[in-house]
C-alpha cells in the first residue's frame, strides 16, 4: 500500500465519521423538536432571556 492509497483511505474514513456524527446529531435534534416537554431555548420568543440555557 503506497502513501496515496493510505491518504485516500484516511480521507474516506474521516468523511464517513463526520457524516455519521452529523446524522446522529440531526436525529437528536428532530427527537427534541417533537418532544413538547423539552425545555425552550433562551432565544425563543416566549421564554425569558435571563433563564438558564436549555442545553445546560
């Protein structure tokens, strides 16, 4: 295996890892959007901006 093949494999693997992370993150966000009991963001129009952030 020469270095060009190694670089190609590493690039493909890195891309695959980041696509997987993005997909999992998207699924978590969609799940939270569907949950009516999820805490609202401090940027929401109907929540005080002086409260704690929703992700903390």
